[in-house]
C-alpha cells in the first residue's frame, strides 16, 4: 500500500507538458546535427502563423510546404496524422497544435530518427501510425474535425499566462479517475473510450520507450485513462485510400527531391490507375466486411505483404531539414536578405534524374512499380529495372524467354496478367488445358472490386534462370504474389524448396518438377503445389492455386483462410531484370559470346577434297541418301 501511494504521488506531480518538452529537447540533441536543427527552425519559423505569441502550422501550411497534390485529397489525413504524432508520447494530448516542438516530434517519428534515442520501440512505428490514422467512434467519421478556436485559445492562454501545468495535470488525473469529462486540450469527445473495461492492456511500446528514457513510466498509466483502446479504433476506408494514393506517388521520392516533380504526372488517367492499385491494396484488409480497417488486420498485413509501404514518408519529411533560405556557400548571411515570410520549399536538383523505368510495359507501369516497392526494397526497383522479356514484343514462347532471360545473372521479376476462365471450358484449347490439370476442387479467388475477372500475379526470383531437368531452383528470398484484384504476398517456405521450374512443359513457381512419362507414353496430370503459379508450355494459360493446408514451397495466406484456384487466359507476360549497368553489361557480353560461338560453328570449313568429304558425310548418314534402309551386318 505504501509503495502504491508513493508511485501515485510521483505520477500526479509530474507535468505531461514538461515531459513532452524534455522529450522534444532530447530528440533535438540526439537525432539531428546542429546544422539540421538550424534548417528545421528556419523552415518552421518562415511559414508559421503567429497568434498572440503562439507560433504554429495550419493544415494548409503543411500541405503547401510538402507540395501535397490536391487532386489526391490526402491533406486532411496527413494533417490528422501530424496532430496525433505531435502529442507523442501522450495520446490524451492529441490532437495537438503543431508548434515547433510538436513538429519536431512529427519529423523524428516520420523519418524514424527516434531509433537513436528509443531503443525499445524501434519496430513499433506502425502501431503509432495506425493510431494517428484511426478514429475512435462507432459512426466512423472521415478525418478529424479541425481543432476549434477554443482549443487554440486555451493553449495560447495557458502559454501566455504561464499556468502551473503540474497542478493542471494533477487536477485532470483526479477528474478522470472520478469519471468526469477530460480537459478540452486533451482531445475531443469522439476520442473517449467506449466499453473498454474488458479490454486487455494496450501499452504503446514507443511511448513507453520515450517515457522510460525520461524516467517517467508511471505517468503513462494516468495518460492511458484518456486514451481509447486500440481494438476499438478503425481507419475509415476512404481516408486510407487517399493516403495509399499519396504513398504510391511518394514511393520513389529522394530526400531532397520535391514532390512537385511527381505531382506533374498526375493526369486523370494516372489518377484512375492510382485508385485501381490503391483499391487492390485496400481489399487485402477486407473492407467489404467492415466499414473500416481494424488494428488486427492492419498488424497482420503490413509486416507480411506491405513492410515498406510507409518508407516514402521518410524522404518526404526529410524536407524539413533543408531550408532554401540558408545559403551554405556564404559564411555570413544577412538577416534581411530573405524575409521570414517568404515560402520555404525544398530545393529541387537542377540535373534531370534518370527515369524510374526505362520504358513501361503492358503490365508494369509507375503505379505497379510503386506497389512492388511496398514489399521489395525500392533501391532494388527504382531506376534499377531492365525489360528482359516482354511477351507483346518478343512473342509468347519458352524459347523467347530462354533467349532473352537466361543470360541475366541477377534477380528478376515475373509479371503475368490475364482473365479468369469460365467454369466450363470453352473451345478446344481451354478443354485441353483443363484436361492437363487435376480436377478443380476449389472456387475462384475473390473478385475484389473488379468486375471483369482480370488478375495479375507475379514472382520475385532471386537466382538466374536456367533449365530445370531434375531439381527446382530458387532461394529463401523468393516471393510469390498477387497484385490484382487483391494485394497479397506469399513468402518462401523451408518445408519444400521447389521454388522455380523451367521445362518444356512450362514455367512453375511452387510446383514440383514434372515427372517422367509412364511406360504407356501417357502423361499424368500436371502437379500443382499447395501455393503455386503455373504457366503452360504455350504460355497461353495459367493457374494459381492456394491450398490453406500449406506444406509447399510458399507459405499460405496470413489473412485469407479459405482455399481457391484461379485458372486464367494469359494476356501479357513480362520479365524484368533487377540490376544496373553492370548487370546489363554482363548480359550483353554473354550475348556477344554466344553470337561468336554460333558464327564459328556455322563457318566450320571442310577440307580441300570436297567430294571425299561428302562421301564421308553420306556414310555417316548425315547427308544424302536418308531414305535408304540399313544393310545387314552379316
């Protein structure tokens, strides 16, 4: 009892505002260089609004500085995230006014620089981002309302009058313990918990790490009373769609590259394409069953299928650390040379950048490329892909793949698109394909938001291609994935290593090598793995199988528990090489070597006695009288 009373006394006499201030100072000292802090201060002050001594950023200011495209509509969502993160590590203080300290914490979290200070919470940013996007209301309202004037006035008055914040925190802790309404600056009524009594404890690891670094863990217990349990929160689908479209656009962004360079490409056609990709990702969170996205599905899907989805936020918020007003080429800068009211926009490099893709394919475009970067590191994709094989150009044949892909000595990405086949085969070719497969036991996969039955599957292949006569090839980094109408990634398993087969019967991913023909000369059905993709020998048809019992070369779905099989007619097939100029030069050298060898074999010269040479070839049965029957050896 005495110990508990002592802890309570310590917690009630600690000011959350003071702890928040100390954390901001620690971030400034440990996460940035002095030069970066100078840039950050200049960026903030040059655009901040000033109301009775309170300097803060509005939603319009944040969106204008980051050059957020209005056509996508993510501004209110991004501002909601910032006002939540600015209150870190006290969720009850959200939504916060974006003062310089609040913005510093936003930048630290968005750029993941907190890792230098918060050792314990290094992997917990996704949970914090979910909280910043979620609403805690059964009515599922769309974005937070903007903070009312009363909230700004209360913070302004509190700052100008130098109130004793410790007493304020103590009084609020008492009122919350008594079940009274929270203080206006602690958040809106929409944020109040409902029916939390039976929920498990919902500690935020990043917040705990932050308070641990300040020796103030006990304060977290009192602040949690004003915070809604995460299992009651949902991200509205429309909000998440708008954020996804922005994340697709900023995926290839460099630290000092302005978003305006990418926003210029947002034509109506491009926006439609972005929305289609975003909807495919949305469907992986099963929004058809829920009005919003719950943390349980968010926490399952992000690590397995979208681990790098939020990476584009890092370079976007790095822009706060580069002020155009500060000229590093001058040792002394006149304070009057650039007024504080001038817009501060990150400097755009003058030199033109290499295109993100050397050319677009019928499947792979900039939006699909960004979708791939959500689960394959962007530094392996952007400005690093080479078109090895495009079926529309090279023709749909295994020989074309062998000729154009086999000399690529680096990883590659296979993409195939098509249209689902009807349940009853139509035409001779479809019937022949259906007869080559085991009887269909599973239904078609989900149609997502698509109505035309179009599907896109693919694979990341971490080894060079080659013929596989007896054993499959591939390594532990192999990936099998679906991009449309639903996004999901199936990672390599160690139960079986039959990752990739390339034989005269077709291309298999997760399928065992074809068995030898039996004595009668009749082949058995094509063997399909539990989670597999197979393309037939003519590259005309394909089949994707998902057996939830697992046990194959790729792991079964982490989110969909059922079984399904998609049989489809191939429309386009592409293979892209992952690599730069060095890998491309190796491929060109291999092609040149093969060309020289072929020319040398073609130009083998006979001896001087042509008639004798011909007679010798006829005796060997290579030329001449082929139809003659063999003679007796007797």
